């Protein structure tokens, strides 16, 4: 792929690494590439970060034909920049694209584009412990046409945002609200795709949960509202009686790359793993019997997010003693150790940006 690079002549000042937060600060450059029916993907370029101008009639504004991805670049103590399993993001891009009638983006093109933009803004990768550079690739439908039909033109962009240490004060367990009214996705819908609509429809429940002092929503299945699905932007895992149990991928759950990595690690350590249906009543019962040992979310942003409290209707389950469980901690240390190049990458998960 031929990428035309135009660098900024007015680089921004780098932010304070101890106060980055998430998703508010953007680097000096962005990657862009267009798609036109009959031509394919063309005009790959890296330009100074800038606003984009689009017709107000664009398909994306009205019918939400859009997809996104999320991954990170990590700067190791050895000075090397690592990506974590970017090929998995490339594959998931195409699985989202297929569902949304967005044309396929060749996997190697996706990875090459990510590497190129990260290389150009490499000095934006923060180095303070726990910090990273968040990478947000996305594709929007750009035809100026109000008919409901797949667009014939698209824009693929990648923007970068330096991201703070997720856990400023250690891995603190969060409270999770099991939503019993709204649903996120149904089988046959687009729950497995990373697409805007899935997040727009999650906001009302999130507001409700926040108002009640819970930080995230745990979704139940869209039909019976009984089986556990996932958290807003994380998959969910339970340690019940020594086994790691997580909902199986059923089409309405997002297939997380962290989820996959954690399951591989558990199997490697001979911890029994079950991917299956889990009803909310099974959780309540396990809690009652004292066998609900650990609960944690998995996702790129936090890697492992321990859950200390689960609310379902009038029941509040308190998990563990308010600190992180041993398996959750070991998973966090191992995955982040591999990402920052501190632990040998036995699985060949990391890709060095050169
Ligand atoms: C992105 C996302 C995840 C986690 O996926 P990772 O690849 O592990 O970051 C889980 N659930 C939803 C709804 C997501 O959007």
C-alpha cells in the first residue's frame, strides 16, 4: 500500500502524562483512505489531524452505516512500540463490515495502516506506567443520499489518543448494574459488530445505572432477559467453584480480543474454562452458596476490570472482600506484562512497530 504522508508544521504540545484520562486528547496526525465503488480502497494518506467536511445528507448521519475498532500501542521499557494482536482487529473489522454491507478491507491493509500512523506519531505514546496510545480506526458511509441503501463510497480513518493509566490507584473493583428492562442486542441483530447503534441504544440504561451509583451495565439476552451477555464495552467472566465461566459467543455478544486471550491463558494454566449460557439465577444461587469466587470484565481499555458488586432488581451481590481476586490479578499481570514487553510473549501476540 502506498501511503502519502504530509506532516504537520505546527506540532501540538504533548500533554501531562499523569493527567491523560481517556479519549479527550488527539495526536498530531490521522490516517485516511477512501473507498469508491468500482475502484476499491484508494488514496491512503496520513495528514495533520483535522476536522472533516461532509454533506449533511451522508448516509452515516441518518442510517448509522458505520463501524469502529479499538486497540492500543504500548511503549516498553526496551523503547520498542508494541501492538497487541492487531490482526484480530482486522478480522473483526471485516466481520462488522460484512454485517453492515461495508466493503471488505484487506487485513494486511488494516494492519499496515495502523502501523504507519502509530509510527508517525510514535513520540505521542506515553511512557508513564500503565499509559498507552489508544488507536481508533473507523469507517463511515459517505454517499450524500437519503435512500436506505448501502453507500457506494466510504471513508476509513484512524485517530490516536494518548490514554492514562486505567487504574490510578490499583485494580479497584467496580459496581455493575444487571439491566432487567432495556436490551442491547438480539440474535440475528448486530450485537457481534462494533457499530455505533449498539452504543447509542446502551445509553439510556447506562444513565440509569450511573444515577444509582453503578459504573457499568451488564446486559441480559434480548429475548428472555435471563441469560448473561456482556458489559457495555467489556466481556464478562465468572469464577464459580474453581472454573472460569463466560457466556458463549452467540451472535449478540461482541467477540472480545481480550476475552479470547484470557481464555487461552486460562486453558494454558489448566484452569477449567466453560463457554456456555449462564442465567442470572445461576449467579444468584452461586452467590448464595458461596461459590461465586471472582467476577471480572475483559476489554482493551482496562484489560481486566474486577467487579465487586452486582445488582439485579432488589438483590445486591457483593463479590469477594473488596479487593481483586487471585486469578483476575494473575490475568491482569500476564496480559499487561506481554503488552509492555516485560514477560516473554509465548503466544506470538505482540507486533513490533518498526
Ligand atoms: C470492544 C468491546 C468489547 C471488548 O473487546 P476487546 O477486543 O477485548 O477490546 C466487549 N464488548 C463490547 C460491546 C465492545 O464494544
